[in-house]
């Protein structure tokens, strides 16, 4: 950390400077100084907004902060509402970072966080909240091919509160990769049809 702090950044380009701040944030996190780590990651992406690794690592930090705050909320009933709200804000920030990392560089490492982002949406509860809005905004600028491995998860989300955020993604896949979507969509439709028929039969039976 001392070596990073003493390095003269005058001769570095924006990507190299961002990497130095990312390393600084990494060391702060290792020393359990998470607020300083959070600030250093913020500086890194401000210097180089297209540096995917900084976005990805910042997302991991925010996810860990969310977990820490959730545990703290369980132990402190008096401030549980404020801590729960803080937990949600950290999750929103983590999701934004992960999806921004995919936008900057859709490599295998950044795409590994897509299923985690999808699972985060359940934390919004029964209403269309901040996580769903963040997902809808950030996912709309990603290339449609990054979602191909997760088509079944996207389709199952159509039955939940985050359905609105998924429709744009599925429309993009349908335009660019219709064959990839067809069989999963057909299976999903037939499954839902059978479920609805079963429900209607039960309701109509005496």
C-alpha cells in the first residue's frame, strides 16, 4: 500500500492510473478499511470509466458490504429498518457495477456475475423496486448474446415482478438470435399453458 501511495502517476495513462487506484482499493479492503476501499474504487472508475476490472471488483466490494449490513441488521433490531435500506442500496450499487463491467468488456469473468444479478432481483420483494429499475436501465445497453446462457432464467422471470425488465432483453434476443430463443420459449409457453389449465380445472370442479 505504501508503494502504491508513493508512486508518481504523472507519467501513467488513464488506464494505468485507474489500475493503481484499483490496487489501492484492493489493499484497503484486505486491511478491512472498506470505506476507503469504496472511495478508491470510485476514483478508479472516474479516471477510466471503461475499465471493466475496476467495475467488477467494486461490485464485489458492494456485495460484501451488503452482506455485512444484512448481518448487522439481524443483530440490531432497533436500527433494522435503516440497515435494511442500506443493504438494498449496496445491492443496487453492486448490480450497477457488475452490469457496467459487462458493458465495458463482456468477457467470461464479467459475464460470470450475470446470474448473481438475476438472483438479486428477488430482494425487491413484491413490488418493482430499485433493483429492477437498475437492472432494466443497465441491461438495455448490453449485447443480446451475453444473455443466451440464461434464457430459461429470463423466461421464468416473466412470471414475477421483474417481468418488465426482462421483456426488452428477450425482444433483443428474438431479433438477433431467434433460433436460440425459440425452443426455450415454446417449452415455457406449453408449461404455463398446462399450469393455467390445471388451475382452471381445479377452480371449476365442485
